[in-house]
């Protein structure tokens, strides 16, 4: 089971860091519309999750703020 929802996680991180999707698009060198398309995709492949589950594990994604 995937324990995180990466779409919601990214939106939450944007809110927590007071940054817009437009700013993220600029920082990553893409357009806001393309960034929106990327954010709508599943970020962890369903087969990857199935394989990990077959091994007896869950998938958990952790975000760690980089030190400046």
C-alpha cells in the first residue's frame, strides 16, 4: 500500500512554503500548464507498489527539507 498521496503532498508543501505552482514551474524550467499535467499523474507506478507489497512491504515516501 502506498502510504502517501504525492499529489496532495506537493500541494501541501507549496502551501507550507508559501510558493505557487507558477513559481515551481519557473524553477523547474517548464510551463504552469505542463506542471499541472505532471502533478495529475500517479508518481509511483502501480506495478512498483505491487512488487513491494509482494515482498511484504508498504511504500512510504519521506520528504526531508534540505539545509541551505
